[in-house]
């Protein structure tokens, strides 16, 4: 089966995978993006201030949809604009017209070629929205129909799991909000983020790798700006490691899923310096008291299973650094579990859905 190695062959050097090399390029991706998109972002932000949207709609699949979760929390907390996720089949299968007059329709995609994203963007334009595409492939069908194209600048991504393009999408959302708000502090923090991403990629999360090598299933927790990171981590654990990982809000997990948590049940919790931090750390303590094995990527946790983090140049940039450290770890975990991280079973780089 493609993507699964024969027993005894998974001792390969983790640094030799495409996934490793591409994830390591996350900092350079952000640097290229900041250099290239300054004028486009400034112009777009000016137009959004002059004609504020009534609301924001995100449109994405897979890892890009996890970036859209990040965008929802960022836009709602920093700009006060309600942000909803589009149900793509409404346009691509049901062909139901949508009244999105005065909305900002934010489409996030690595390839820009999935038919349902393209059809939904077309329907949004017909429905009166301003369509902005955060897309890596600038020659894609999606880019050709958007009112504004913001290149992610990740360059070619040959490994099936998205890494640097996901980091690029998070950075692009931060860049847009920083210009929209005229937030000089966030712009300054973003300028320092490429170097911080390099330091984050060097962090040693090998205790997580060792702890999950034989795992059968797990939870990944996050809240607020960290929820999209938890969603992305759970996806990567499934697609690269064959590990059934489910993402939950660190608050929502208590409404039912907690019943599954037993002795030594593995969990990974992401948190950041904001209003969700205290509750997230409380959740980690509660699950540990139940006997769960909880690794945390969370500032302020002094437990033995706390993973090392890099200080962010701005609090809103913390999730980018956490996922960058995670990418290095999950690449190594895939190999330790006998999987080829670059070619997960049954998956392709561009997923065509309608």
C-alpha cells in the first residue's frame, strides 16, 4: 500500500523527507510573502476600511480550512466582524444562490484548483461579495476569478501533506488584519516571525514522538486562535501517521468526548497567551488527574510533559510557531510508525471535490 513502509525500513533519517524540507521553509515562506505583498495588502486594507464589509465568509478545504478557523477567531476578536464558514456544497451541488452582498468572501487554497472552491467563489461574486483569494498557485482557476489575489509565496510543495503553505495562510491572515487595523505592533511582530519560525523548527519534541509511536487514538485540544492549530495537528496525525486523532475545543471536549478518556489516554493540547490560556491549563490538569497522558504546547505549564516553545515576537504569532515545531515532530513520528510522510495512503496533493 502506498505510503506504508515494510517493517524495519522506517529508521530513515527524518531530515531527508520532502515534508521536513518543506516545513523547514516556513520562515522563508513568510519572509517572501511579507516582501512581495506589502502593496497589495495595504491597498486591500484601505479599500476594506473605506467600504467595510457587513460580515466575512471563509471558503476552504483541508488544511486551508484550519487556517480559516484561525481567521475566524482573529477577525472576530481583532476587528469585531462576524465570520462564518461557507458550506461549499450549497453552491457546487445544490446550486442555491447566496445573498452575500457587502461581504468579504475569503477563499484560502494551496492549489486553487478544487472545483467546489472555484464554483463557490464564482457564486459569491455573483451574490455580491468581494472575493479575496489567499492562494499559493497564482495561475490557478481560483486566482483568475478573485477580485484580489494574495499569493502565499510558499513555492512548490511536493509532499502531499501541506506544511509551509499552511503557515503561509496563517501569516497572510495576520498580515491582512495588521494592515486593516493599522496595527504597527503586529506588523513589527510579523517582520520578526521568519527568524522565530526557524527557531521553532529546531525545538526538540521527541518526547511526543516517543510517546505516540504505539498510540491507537488520541485527542488534540485547542481553543480560540489555537483551535485551528489543533485541527491541523489532528489531520496531520491521521494522514501521515495513521493515527486516529480528533480535534476538540478544550472547552467542548468536556461535553461528551471526555467519557473516552481513560488511564494513559494520549492528548496534545495547544494554547497561547490570551483569555483562553487559564482554562486550557486547567483542562490539562483535569485530564492528567484522570490518568491521561497530556503533552502541552502551552506557555506557563511546568509539567514534565510540557513541550518546549519559542517566545513569539507578538502574541498573535504564537500559533504559527507552535505548529512549526509540531511539523518537525509529526514528520519524525510518521517514520517511527512505519509511514512515508510524503506519500500518505490513498491521498493526492490536489483533492478534487464537488
